[in-house]
C-alpha cells in the first residue's frame, strides 16, 4: 500500500514540475508518468488495499515493472548529465 502511494506521489511530482515550468522536458515527463506510473500506482494501491491473493500478485507485478522503469529513468538521467552536460 505504501509503495502504491509513493508511486502516486511520483506522478503528482511530475505534474507539479509541469505547472512550475512548462519546458518540453517537463511536458514529456508528465505524459510519461501519466501513461506509466499512474496505472501502475493504482494497481499497486488497489492490491494493497484489497489484500486478496490475486490483487497482491498484480501489485507485485506492478511494483516490479515500476522498479524497472525507475532504473531506466536513472540510467537515462546519468547519461544525460555525463554525456550531454546537462544540469
């Protein structure tokens, strides 16, 4: 349940960044988070609240998928900062 709530917070943070500064990167991040972390976060949150075996299995799969997405995002950010010199 906590992991689902944290994923929803990540989604909300991408929207806050979009409203704060409407650059193309923030728009891309908000769209990406809406299509990936929002549904995965809802599945994980519903699995934690429900507690049934099937819901917990779906929540576990959603958490694994979101962990892979976060790893991909970290690698892309490190690449952007090292190679492209962004700050």
